[in-house]
């Protein structure tokens, strides 16, 4: 497993999942741009960016609405002097199919 990779319990990666939302607890300055990608970057979707603050009392949630076998999330800043620190990431995901039709 590669550096920074995560594994969940009982996940073989062969099932089709609906990625519903992402909730990120973070501190920083600037805008955090986010995207979600399918396996081998065949499909992608740009999410609504977070406006970061040094302190926050609310953990924002962004709707993802992405159905794929596997997905990867990209979080980045694009301007000078924009920084962020992630404390927690929660991805709301549900298995919807056990295989592609005809498989």
C-alpha cells in the first residue's frame, strides 16, 4: 500500500460505491480547492471550495454525489501564502452495487 493510502474494514475495492459528502475539520487561510477522481482519473468532479479560517466553530460539509468503484480526493491551495492544517476528514460513502451489470 502506497504512502498516504488508507484502507477500510472489509473493503476489497470491487464494489460500486456512492460517495455522498465530505466533511473536513481544518484551519488555515485562503480557499481550499477540492476535486474527486475515479480510478485512473477517467472521471472527475470539482467540488465547491472551502473558505478557510484560523478558528471555526462549524465543520463544513460538501456534497460530492459521485458513484464509482474507487475514488480519490484532491485538496489544494493555488495562491501564495495560503496554508491549511487538516485535523479530521470524514467521507460519507455507501455501497450501492456489488458488481457492474453483466459482470
